[in-house]
C-alpha cells in the first residue's frame, strides 16, 4: 500500500515544513495542487523546498515549471488531456526522453480506468469515500466493480477522497495499490507529519501481512 500526499488547496503556514518532515519519514511523492496560485506564487512556493526534495514534487498546474526546477513530474487534469496535438506531442517527447518522469491523472468514473489507454505512473480514483475536504463529494463505487476493473488498469490505481488511516485495510481488500492522503492530514487534529507517520506504520503492517 503506497501513500501519496496532496497539498492543501489553501495556504498553510507550516505546510512545507510539514512536507519535509514527511519526506524524511519516507514520503515518495508530494502533489502540489494550488488552483488559485499564479505562476509567480507557485514559483515562490517551489523555491522554498530544499533542492534535495524537488524530484519528489508533482505539479498539477504550470507544468513548464517542472522543467525549470527539475521536479519529479506532472499531473494531467482534464483540461491538459483535452489540449491539442502540439501539447500532446510535447508531452510524448517528455515521456519518451525522460523515463523517470512521473505522469499521473485522476479518474472520477470507474470505466475511465480501463478506457484511457495511455500508461501513467499511477492514477487516482475519486471519491472512494465521502470527501473530508469537500462535503459535496460522496463515495460511489461498489466493491464488486472495483475488484473487476482495477486489475484491468494500465497503471496502479490509488484511492482518493475521504481516505483515513482506519480505511487503508479495506482499500487493500478492494484492489487498490495505494492511497492519497489529503483532508485527513490538513484538517486533522494532529500535526500532518504525525498523522502521516501513523499512516506509514499502518501501510507497512499491511505489507508485512502479505509476506
């Protein structure tokens, strides 16, 4: 059970400090999703990360900054996937000549998991549970459908939406290879890095149970 963290959409004063602690605890990828940030604001945000951690950052907007700062990867939103042939050709070149580039996307319909033939590093399926950060998003996938379609995906599928530590075991049972932590971190009672540490322990216990 792999764990991925997505940034708060809002400004969190201690966010970068907390994420660095998560990196030190074993976090592999941190997704930067700041929909209200301008390009300049996003640059200033990225520059606050030590160079040693930038390969673990995945951008959800202003993808050109991934090249500028030598970041780990990019997340393709619906608008990115709908762009014209020139953008798609440039993306193909990036993926061809940078095999280590992380490229991800989100799925909001289970059928999309098998319909999209492009191979991503991993994909998010959302919302698997009722969202913590957005009360209007409710869970909508049956266990039977998950167990049938997730194995047919071209990439690992990570659960997103309402994920908490106590739900990691059920996610594993439903065929997910990973989980996305978001609201449970930024809206939890504990400091985010402490919640992440507990989640890492739970994920490791799931791995050990398979051995």
